[in-house]
C-alpha cells in the first residue's frame, strides 16, 4: 500500500568504541594557560601547543562583564584584550572548544565580575543577584551569544563544572537550574549546529560524594548535548596513593558514559602531577613524578579512544612556577594555585617531559573518518525529496555530491507516533548515487531520514530535532554499531 502521506525529515551525523590500530577517535587539545605574566610567555604557549593539537580549548573563566552586558555598553579593555588574544592565536580552520560559566571559581555562587581585571567582586545591585534573576539570565544569554558569534565554536560549554555547585552550595541549585532551563533552549534555537553542553566533575564511582551528585547530574543532563567531564583524580579521588595512576578505578571515565549513554562523550579538562603536591594548610600531600604522569596520559588517551570521546583536553601545557611565585611575591597566592602548578607536559623551565612524546605519538595518528551529514539545504547542498515512482514504490533523492559519504541508508519513521521517533523500517544499503527507488515499509504516515555511513560499522548523524538536539534514532537492523554526530558539511 502506498503511504497516504510521506513527510521528509532531514538528516545530519555521531559516537564509537575503540578505533582500529593506527587511528584515533578523538581530537586532542590543550588549555593554553599562561605560565608567566608576560604576553611573550602566552604567545610561547600558543606556539608550543598549536602544532600539537587538532582542537583548541578556550576556557573563559575570568568572570562575566555583568555591568556592561546589562547596560548594553562596550566591555572594559581587559575583556576585549583577552578575547582578542585568544582569537588571534587560533589557527584558521582549527576546531574550537569554547567554555565559560555562570559560576565563580569556587563553584559555590554566581560568577564574579569581569571589568578592569578578572574575577572582581560583583558591584552594586549585582552583588546580591541570583542565578535565576531575570537580569542575570538576560545578561548571561547575551554573554554566551557574543562568545558564540566571535569564536564560532563547534563545541560550547556554557556551565563548566556545573554540579560542583550542588556539592558546595546545594541550596542554590534550584536557582541555577532556573538559569539553565532558560539559557540552553534559547541557545539551541539560535545556534542549532553547535554542540551546547555543561561539564561535570568526576569523583570515584560508588563513593558518597559521587552518589550525592548523581541526581543533580541527571537533572542538568536534560539541558546538555554532551556528557563532558572535568577529572583530576589526584585531587578528587578516594583512598591512598591518588597520585599513582595504577590506582585508577576501572570505571574512572566509563561511569560518565554509563550515566548518559545516548550522549556524545568528551574530556573537557584533565591533568596529572609530574611533581609532588603539598598543601600543609589542607593536610594534603600527593606524590607525583614524570613517569606517573606519562602513565596516566597513556591510560587517558587509550580510554578516550575506547569510549569514542569527541575530544580530550589537557590542562595545562607548561608548569606555571613563574606565575605562582609572582603571585606569592604580590600576596595573591592561595592554596588552590598549587593544585595544577606541576601538571604541564613541559616543566617550569619549558623543558619537555616524557609525556610529551606520548602525546605526540597519539597526535600523529589520523582520526577515524566521520561520516558527513547529508546536506539539508540550510548551509549546504540540496534538501532531501520524496516522490511517487509508480505502484507501491517511492523515490528518495538527496545530495550525494556536496559532501559525499562512503554509503547511505534510510531510516523510516512512524509520524503518527510523534513526538516519539519510532523507527518502523530501515533500508540498509541505499547506494551512493543520491537516489533510491523501492517499496517503503507499510504505513499511512511515514517520514524518512537519509543518513551517511562509512559502508561498514559507523553511521552519521540523524539530524536535529525541533529543539536543536540530535535525533535519538539509530540504526539497529543494519551493520552499524556506532553513531558519530560530529561530521560536518558546510555551515558554522
């Protein structure tokens, strides 16, 4: 029977297991944190990391220019200079991971003010504003929009280490979620091609601290395209010898994937000690050495590959001994500054550590080719069309030349079941010509998705839903075992 109505849904690409020998799934990048106080040192960091990464991480964590955003006035010079340096130091065409946050550095309140300097006390009426105040939401949305318009990232983290607020100040969580529920859908409507998400901080699974956070993680993941983690087990792990990577729990990273199995995974930031960490004020001592750092990095990259991470970011490139001692001399040093001081792949004298060789060996591996999205006409190519071919047959056509995939398959949906995406049939091999003619599954109201694939085990995106998120459908009848959604075909 010929369907009475066949609606055309558009496509787009998505997530793996371990790649074959000689390839890697994930992009690799550094947070280009300055190890000194000079512009020359900052440029040296970019010169070191840019040839050694295929994603650049811009973590904008100096506060928010609340006053200027509310008044509609230009930012102060410190803000403009910082953003301009980041942009001018980003190689053309490099994938961008951009992060900011409405949380302060202590992750227990609203972000500080960024004016003539970073992380200043919030002035005037901003001193007492909360996350869900209308003025806060409006200003933060404008801040995110401005960053997105300037940087054009592929990945945008709008709330770094989000659930730390639930750990540090749980009474403010509901207010924070008021901001999240307003910001995320607005940004997805306006920037549908960008992966927009929050990050969480991992602790060992099964510990009281991690179990405490699970409900909050589940709540905020409803407003996140990806599951991305910040992980520093030598700080947040449990048990003795936290600095020895041999003591990493088997589910150290996979616990995050298990909490959000339908979302792409990434390591938003991580690092490991290459020297001992001692903070007497906190009664904290963790042993570290270059060998353990190298072992951790190898484990991190192997696990990132096994879990099909979209990207993995190392914080930071060069030990910031010089910056730290300047802070000591000027009376600005606090114990927190010691936590990450010795995690660089270069030491404080900018001498490479053994871990740099491991990084470079992985970086030299080519990435697994991601099936591109089928053009939908919005940014590239022609839209998918469906027409009657005679009898019970239909012809589906699509653009297979603008950004061709190795193969294509069709997913047939029951439109009567919407808003659920119920797959009622699959055409596993639709050819590579951009046209398929055949008999669709039975039904009076069918939709069809054209999906790119690699002709073997990887399928691409199934397109975006009305809220801007990846459609939840995936192939189950064909040979595809993984869905990768970060393929590109024109557009932002």
